[in-house]
C-alpha cells in the first residue's frame, strides 16, 4: 500500500473550478506568437479525465504538462517542485483566494518566464507558483501535471479545439473556413475568462437564462452555482458529492441531472449537473453575475473555435453530440499513485452505491477489472468501465493490505 504522503491525493476528487477565481493583472496584448512567418500551427494534446493537456517548455526546459484551461485568467504553476527545477526567482509572496470552504493559499509571483508549445512561443510572461502542491492534479489525471495555462494563450490566437483528433489548430488571424457549418455565439470576457449565455429547464418546467463560464479546465459537464444570488433548487433525484478542491479548500455539493440545457439552437436533455454549496462557490462568484459553468464533457461534443479578440466562439456539433450523458455508476473514486501513476487507490466510496454494497473501503487498491490488470490501463480507460449502464456487472479485484478481495460489482445508477 502507498505511503501516507501519496494518500494526500484523496483530497482531489474532481477538477472542478479549482482556479476560476484566480487572475493576475494582464494586458490585452498577444503574449504568444508563431515562429518565423508561420500563420498557423497544429499542437497535439493528450486527453485524460476529459481534460486537455499540452506539453510546454519553460525557460527552454521541459517538457512540462499543463492543463489548457479557459477558466484561469493567468498562468498558474501548481507543482511547487518547478521552483527548484527552473531556478525561479520570486518577486513577492501573495495570497490567492478562491472557491472552497477554507482560507487562502500562499503563492509567489514569477516574472519573465518564456513558454513554448509547438511553434507557439512567448518570450516573457508572468505566473504564480503555489508554495505547496495542495491539489495533486497528477494523481487526479494519472500523469505528471505542472500547471494551468489559459488567457494568455487563447488571447494570442484564433484557437480551434479538435477533440476527435486531439489537436489544437492555432491561427494568427481569422480563417473563414474554420466557421463553416458552425454557429457563432457572442463571448463576454470577465477577468480574462469567457462567458456565454444559455438556458436550463428544471423538472418542474421552470426555465432560467444563465451566464455561464466556459471552463475547459473543468471535468464537470455543467455546474449550477447561483441564480439571483441564491442557490439553485435541487432536482428530484440527487446525491451528496465531494465536487473537488478549489483554491480555498474542499468544494461540497450535490450531483444530479437537469431536464434540459439549451445553447442557441442546440438542445440537450437529462444533462448531468453539479450543484455546489452556495457558500463554497455561488457566494464567491456573484460579483461577476456568473450562474455557473460548462466544462469539457459538454464542450467535447462540439468542434470549438475561440476568437477572443472578436469576442466570439463557434460551435459545430460532433457525431457524439446527442449521446446520453454518462455518470460513474460504481460509486468508486480513484486517484493514481506511484512513479508511473499506474497504481489506483480508492479515494472515496459514495454512500448507498454499488461500491459500498460490495464492501469497498477508502484506501483499498484497485488491482483488476474483468481479469485485466489496471496497471496497464489509464484512468480514462478505467472510468469507461465505471460509467457503463445501470445494471452492468464488472468482476473487480482489490487489495487491502495483504488481503485480496474479488467479486462481482453490479453498477447502480443513483441519479
């Protein structure tokens, strides 16, 4: 069994709005440019747990894995070890307040960093580096994660996210062919973060017009935080949930489904939705008139083109657009540990779930699913098993100290 230090990863269950309240002053200038006379570039990315992960080089060292996150207004380095690896010189100590139930975090501002990814590079950019890696994003994602990159990149180019091919296409200027058959939506940039208008309908038939953050760094499909400075009513079926860790601590709340989500001409039913405690999130974001956010599980149903300078985003539905929204029906939440991030520890067991009925305990290690060793699988592959339909059976093997336990886990839908 892993050490107690590795079990810190239990704190990070979902990457959910973790950094959306953090913004450093930033100008409207383009921070990144393309090499030479290039006008466009293709930048491959990795996908894990629904997130976009790009390889970057900082001060000509790397590569380092950064989550591409429209929900952050400035570069944030979350892996405190980089301050020694890059020999970073700090200007001043700061405190970062954000979402969650606890106090602010200690960080340092770092100026004059050079960043590069593909043919895109930036000669000088400021960042904040956390003094302690409290989130352990590496454990959540299942690979080393060093930070988050957002506004400075998206503000420098027209950016197309091709989720099917796992590639970013970046352009120096507008490319009309990018928008063919796509629908244009106006964007509002608040604190360097993009917002879009949408509507939800509840089980009771009530419709709410919403101002939603587009958060490519969130693993949540949809989050409803507040409406007219009050919490949203919960749906008829909901379950308590640990929604993750924000800059100010744990984010508590509930998971459920919303009857309908409408974005322009696009309409989706029975959308998985999180409802964070109002005091953890809604009360801290009311100044921006923000009602919630949409994350990568929603965005990945479209081909997405961001054009920050024209304050617009284009969406084109992909073939999986109408696919039913899946949820984790196992009740097991995992975190990756070990040097290769291929040991999977149980970080949470949901009450009244299939896992609780099986007898899974926090701290157990998942060893195999359907006779396949999980150390040969990624977290995303494991989650596909857990998100299968209600009633599906899995043969799982877990280790508890020196004891091995095996049996049938029957998946159980609770929302």
